[in-house]
């Protein structure tokens, strides 16, 4: 490797990617590839962890023991997803402490969707059905990402997200079979979460600075707009099946393309939320910092325990 030029190394690297050979942590990789993975995977990890907040808020208010147990399990799954993803970032040479510090200081991004409030129980259904549904649409493709540790983490995450999506749809279906007030609550949640869910796929392809390179490196397999369209196509029939309308007067089926065409995306709102000015950005960061501070004793205890074990092993050997 020492005798090779950067150009040769880059060519070999791209050839491996083109041949669908996974890149592993100890393999040579261009700095920009490493940087883009650290960026995307850490934002993804932060999204899972911040994503626990709106749902965590409903665990104590779930309408039955069964609903409480399911929601609790789902929120715990999100914590697990965060941990797999933080581990994948570590394999790229960035410390977990640094990655988490970037979230807590407000430097790092996380998905725009988690800056919206969860106002009613129906929001738990809308989040599971629409938010996890959008997440899987994007993440199934990431199971084939070129970086091995990310792709492998995504396989497990997708299995769990698929359960999350079904539990959300089941909540909404149950409400739609209920009283007028329950149906209205479901419709209201869908009205509020529909556009923010579509924004999860990121800016349109013409405004997505990272897409072209990420697709060449096979980190991304589909463009933001392609995935958004696939999500709309999959979700509109599910809404209609149970009597929900979607808050888009321009939504119409195009027989020729087989696509559900949708109206103008609220891009001003998207960029505003990403810049930190969404309804809950400040609260989410504050709550995450409080949770981190409250967990200090757990981290200290775990470290003290690990040191004691290491000391015992040193003495025994
Ligand atoms: N929110 O050039 P692109 C979940 C940023 S997990 C905020 O298109 P890229 C599970 C983007 O980072 C949800 N920022 O970027 C769950 C970039 O900023 P930078 C998270 C956004 O990376 C469910 C800039 O805009 N999923 O929900 C957003 O090629 C329920 C330009 O954009 C993932 O993270 C956004 N929506 O494509 C948990 C999946 N969109 O860094 C709890 C992995 C874009 O240049 C409860 N990530 N930006 O300053 C990806 O697939 C990609 O990163 C995209 C964006 C598709 C999100």
C-alpha cells in the first residue's frame, strides 16, 4: 500500500465498491468517504436517541397495559438502534464521547421529524405508521450500504422498524374503528404528521449536496425524491383503506406512471426546522441534556465496576 499513489488507492477503492465488496473498518478509504459516513451515521444515531423523547412522553399515558408494554419495548428498541449506530461510528475512528458531545452542544443534526410535538395518543399511531414507515423505506436500502458495519447494523434495525410500523398502523386502525372522537383524533394526527414525514427524506434531489457522491460510493442507493415517492405510493392506499384522508389537495394517482403525485413540499418549513427553529428543537436539546446529566451516575458506576473487574483479573493472572 505504501508504494501506491492516492489515485491508485482511490481507483481500487471505487472498484471494490462497484463490485459490491463491503468496505471494512481497517480497509483504506478516502477521507471524504470516512467523513460522510461519520456525518450520516452519527446524525442517524442521534435521530434514534432524540426520537425516543416524543414517544417516551406517552409511556405513562398509554391507554392500556398492553399498549404501555408495546410502546415501552419500541422506545427501548430505538435506544438499541442508537447504540448499534454509535458503535458503527466508532469503527471510523471517532470517539463516542465526541459524537455525543456534538449532539448535546447542538452542533450535530438529527432528523427534522423529532422537532414536532406528540400531542395525543393518536400521535403514537401516526409516528409508528408514518415516521417508522418513512424510516424503513430509507433504511432497507441502507442494508446494502457499502460500509460493512453500517449495513450490518441496518439489517437488524430494519427488522425492528418493521414491527414499529405495524404497531403504529394497528393503533391508527383501532382508532378508525372507534368513536367519532377517536376517528377525529387519528385524522388530526395524520394531518399533522404527513408533511413532516415526507420531509424526513431530505431536500429535493436538486438541493441535496451530498447525494451524488453518496450514490457513487453506494452509501445511498436511491435519491431522496425516489424514496419519498416510493413512500407516498406505499402509504396512500393504506390511508384510504381505513377511511383517512391525507392533507394534500393535489394528491392524485397517475395511471401512466403508477405514482401518487403529491403537492408542493413545504420547503421553507423544512429548512427552518433543520436550522433549529422547529416547534420543539430547543426543548428536545434541553431534555436530552437533562437525561444525559441524570445518567452521569450510571456511567460512573459502570466505569467503577469495569475497573474493579479489570483489577481482579490483573491480580488473578
Ligand atoms: N432532518 O445532501 P442531503 C428514525 C440534512 S431514523 C434534518 O440530502 P444526505 C427511526 C443533511 O443531513 C430517522 N436534516 O443529505 C425512528 C444534510 O446536512 P449536512 C433518521 C436533514 O445525508 C422512528 C443536508 O440536510 N434516518 O426515524 C434531513 O445525503 C421513530 C443536505 O441533505 C436517517 O438518518 C432531515 N430530515 O441525505 C426513531 C437515515 N434531511 O450534514 C424514533 C440515514 C437532510 O450536509 C422513533 N440518513 N438533512 O449539514 C440518510 O439516509 C440521509 O442522511 C438523508 C439525507 C436521506 C436523511
